[in-house]
């Protein structure tokens, strides 16, 4: 599929972090720049809800 190949190439070449989520907030794609910026490997975040990685969720986790 040409479109998928182009999208993958753009994700890999982007300087800015790119995170693609679906309509339920589930992370579908996580760029290499996102890995560098946020410190998570794609395998760690793909399939998870993006709200797990917000500061509010982190604050709740720290207080438990």
C-alpha cells in the first residue's frame, strides 16, 4: 500500500514527535521523535490509551 509506506516514511523523517490515536484515544502510531522526546518505545505505548501518559494520570499513579 503506497499510502501506508508514505505515512511511515513521513513518521520516520519527522523532526517533531507524532502520535496517532484513534477515536477512542488508543495510540496507533508513535514516531521515532516521540520515542526520543517522551522516552517510551513504541512497543510500550501502542494499543494503550493516550490518557495514561498525561500528567494527571502520572500524578495519580505517584500518589497511590
